[in-house]
C-alpha cells in the first residue's frame, strides 16, 4: 500500500468522530457536578441562530418522533441519545466544552451546538491520544509506537515510559465515565465489542450517510481505536454503523491480545474516592465532585459510606448561558446513526 501512496490514514486523515466524541461532553458534565443519575432532557427543543444576519429556528427532532423524556445521564450516553446530549451541551454552555477540549490540544473546535454530535475533524491517532484520559486516570498520554524491545535472552534493549501531556480530570471522575462506557459494551450500542473475561469500555460513532464508522475504547492496559471510511467521503455501505462494523474488529483485537498475553490485566481498578449508592433500587457510583442528589418525593436515594454528603446538584450553578450558535457559518446537516439513536439533526 505504501508503494501506491504514502498517505497515512492513522495520522494524516481527519474525520468526524460522531458519537464517539460524546464521552468528552459527558466527562465535562460530571466534572461540573452532574452525576450518572442526573436526569437529562431527551425532548424536543428549539434554538435560535443566525446565518448571514438572518435569524432562523433549529428544532431537532428524533427520527420517529420518539423521545425518552427525562433520562439518567448514564442511559443517555449508553444509548447515545442525541437530543439529551444537545440539551446537555446547551445547559453546560458551548464555551465550557470548548475550554475543556482546548486542554487536550483539539483544534478547530465548533463554536455551536454541533459539537454535541462530534462535528469536528480528528485523526484516528488523535482520537487514541484523547481517549487516554479515560484509561489513564484523567491524564492524556503521548502515543508511543514502540513500548519495549526485548532480546531473545529476555534482556530489555529499549524501553519508553508514558509521557503525560495534559491533566484533564481526576482519577475518580474518569472512573465514573469508564463505568458508563463499560455499559455501552454490556448493553448499549457497543455490544459487538464485548470479549468474555475482559473488562472493556468504549463508544460507537457513525456519521452522516454511513461515511465514517468508529469504535473507540480501552481495556485496563491498552487504548484502541477502530475507524472505517473511504478517502472520498462516500458511504461505506448502507447500515455500516460503528456498532456493526468497527466494534467486531475491536473485539477481535482484544481476543487476540488475550491469546498472546493471557496474563494481561483484565479488570479496571476503582480509585479511592469512588463510592456506591442506590437510586430507585439501582446501583450507582458517585464521587465528592459528582454526588447523588438528595432524596425527594420522587426519588429513592441511598448513598453508602459517610465521606460524601448528600447534596442536590443544581444544574444552573457555574453553567454559562450562551447563544446556541454565535457565528455565521452554516452546518447543513449533522447526524449520528448509532443503532440506538434515531435522531436526525438539521441546522
């Protein structure tokens, strides 16, 4: 292939990640005081924006007019709900998301709500780099081509050490996201990525008209990015979602890893500062930064442990109010096509 072209698709191609980018939105929410049980709004909502000075209305709708209503943050990410994510970004403020992404050296970040659905261009290598914040306790690590070279006599000839580039979040906060991304594989859009006997976390991504299909995820030891696409931005084939074409490749890689390295670490380590409680009879994790809400007449909340006080998270605290779109560029369409997502978003 190199003889035909020196274009390296892993490092040089820039593609839209679609829903594979959503975990960074949700991590920002968790770090702002939201918790995995916080109710998000998966309902229709209209936004005003301007194109060439002309005011227009954007009213995103689910494809089959099917809304989930108020759903837990965990479920919104597990099932890749577009409308819940758009409403979350609106509540957080686009600028807050942009500031967090700037910490990861992400370029050309959209200044509008399309950031909710991964409307930016990143290489597979860059996706691997930024996903290390989840697998490396909140730290972004520089990708390495070679980790270690060992001789036949088992002597280490060459070895590199992980180099931290940015501190994005706290270990306990990154772990909350990991528990959600584990559920993506266990019962969400990434079920085809599951490998028996190995804990995995990850997220599917599919862009307009099945042009790009992603599965981005990690085990306790390795971060892996799978991307499918064509150079001329044509459809892979109809129905080629990240869950259908990329997730099985992800699983195949880790099955091979277990064959080659049967002693590899198989379970994620829960850091200090992560506690377990129950919401409406269901187990849920929380931290001091992301506490479970106080009990009220509608919710049955129980938090185990005494280190974290019960307190209600007010979504309006420390959240900026911004215009949903404050530039004049037109985004014709942004859509994700994960199996459990049926929302079409038109700008």
